[in-house]
């Protein structure tokens, strides 16, 4: 299985911080934000990793990360995203890197506490389709939210005003090689972006999406509030929900 870290985008919700650097290079406690998703993949036994980034600070990723020696890697792969257009656009840039292998995709601002290796191993055994990780959160309206029927995800709704559950889709996704065919078929959403939610719903429609609950804490770091929370969690301070 190959790993993909999506670390592009403009990070406009974090202006003025992101006027001078890429969001994923901002500090989270004692490490740059991008360290956390890379380490999550490495801890899951994935050592062939692609970083998708963009913008005027893209070269800083190479300066910071090099070939990944700090993470015990022999090399890191990089690709450049021109402009923006949604998570699925960034994922599409990984097509040639992925080849026909399954992939584990993680958003570059995701901070998790515990290893995702059990879920990765389960997906390897699953063999085809997709797997997502869900987390119960107090503010599901900020995320893609899973609508559940018993133990089955029947639909994912992007940033709903009235969430059907409190289970947010975390920024960790596992896909077989057909994911790029689904990306090719996407139409822009009302936001003018190609949504990863639509990719996940395509797998739901094909009857091949499984899910697991993510253990331990999880947060993104895309707003000032969530960036602050990420720093607290990484420092070992567990704020109450």
C-alpha cells in the first residue's frame, strides 16, 4: 500500500499566518504540522509516500523534509498542485504514483493520537473498495458527516446544517485503484470544487465502502480554533469537549 499526504490548498481560513507560508508548515506544538500525517502513515507500516503540495512555498517542503530520513524513510516523493479545486483534484495528481496499488490518503492537517495500522491492515485484507475512519465530534457540521443505517454508512453529507449523526469523516481514506476512475467522473460541487465526499459516496453506491471508528483523539488544524486545539492535544493537554 502506498501513502499520500495532501498538503496543498491556500489555507485562507488561517490568514494572515498563511499569507507567508503553507498551512502545513505551521508549527503544532514542537513539530511542523506536516510531520504528523507522515508519521501516521509510517506508523501504519507505509513507507512509500507522496506529498502533494502547491503554492509559492512548495519548495520549503523539500527543504524541511528532504528524503524523509527523519522518519526512517529512504525517500519521499513530491508532486505539485497548480491552483486549487478541492481535495479530489489533489488526489488525482497521485494517479501515476499509485499505479494499481491500494492507497491510504491523509489530509496534511490531520492530527491523530493512535496508530491507524489496524484499519490499514484490515483494508489490505479487504482487497477492494474503500474504507473510511469516523470520529464522533461535537461540531459535525464542519465536516463530511456519515448517515448511518445500523452499522452501514448509507450516505455522506458535506458540511450539513442538520447533521444526521455526530460521526465526522476524518481526513483518512483508503481506496483501491478505481478511485481515479471515480475522480474522473466527478462534477464540481456548489463550491466549484471536486469533493472527496462524492468519491466516498460513489463507493457507497457500489456497495464497497467499509468504515471503522478512529481510536484516540483526532482533529484537523484548518481554523484558528482547531489549530489551537491541535497544539493542546500534541502538547498532552486534553481540553474538554
